[in-house]
């Protein structure tokens, strides 16, 4: 039996209802779920951004800590390189440089001696031909005269008579030289020229080669040959 128009309408509604039920939800329910999904996605994105922001902040803090630690380490090393009593201080202008050469100590002069004996003399070349021992007083000392066999203490400068080139000096060694006099322990020009000189004197000795180390370079064994000139300060005799 064919359906009537009213029954056909009822059937259509019934079919649509069944189709909606077969799809699982009504249109309103679907819209709600889509909105909920969007909200959940937004919350997930916000949570991800917060996690990334926290991670970036922690990384920045770690980098700052490393930089600060590096500065502290470098500064500590710089401080350790300085002496303990000068860390962070500027050296005094009056402090001598570590590698500055130190001047030889001034010789101890006899009482009442001329202060000039505390300074190395400048010795020049001689003139003419030197044929004999010549003793020239330069400063007269007030002490006793040197006697044969005494040990004397002297400062001296030795140069070649002809050109004035220095070959020896007690001043360069930084201390006077002591030796017996008049007994063959030194060259004859010294033995003969210094006996009788008063303590505190400065004398010039012009000594021919035969009273020094000779004139033969081969026989001198590296010692200065020919005529020589010495300037000698007699500081003590005993």
C-alpha cells in the first residue's frame, strides 16, 4: 500500500534523524567540539611558548654565569701574577727596575782622604817615548808611607801608554785589590813606584815595558806589552 503524503514527511524526518544519529552528533555538538579543539590547540601553543621562553631565560642565565666566572678567573690570574704585597698597586716611582745595573759600591776611604778617591779617574795616553819609570803624584795622602813588605790595598786603572786604551781596572771589579809590595809579587814598576807613597795618595805610574810585562807579545802570554800607564789610589797599608 503506497504511503500518504503525511506519512512520507514523517519518514523523511525519520531518515534525517537517523542520518544525524549515524554521524554520531548533532550540528550543535560538532560546533562545540570544534571550538573545544581550537581552545585546546591554543592552550598547547601557549604552553609551548612558555616552555621555550623558560628555556631561553635559563640559557641566558647560564651564559651570564659563564661570562662572569670567566672575568673573575681572568682577574684572579692577573692578581696572582703580581707580588703578594703589590697586587693591584702601582709600582713606586722611586723603586729601582729589576734589571737595572747596580753601580759598584764606593770604596772605603782612609780617614781624612780626599773625596776624589771615591771616583774612578779618567786616564789618558802618554806622549813621547817612555824610557824610565816615572811616578807623578796626583793627590797627596796624609797617611803613613808605604813600606817594603807591607800588604797594600789599592784601586787602579791600567791603560796602554801609547793610545790610552784601558786593559785592566779594579773599579770594574767593584772592589779594591790587595797584595804585598816590594817583594816581587807584582810587576817591578809597582814594586819600585809605590814604596814610599803615603796612604790616601793617588799617583800616576808610567812604566816602560821592561819594568812591566815586557815588549814581546809572543812571550807575554796574553798580558799587555810595551809601556803602560797606571793611576793608583793607595787606600791602606799594613
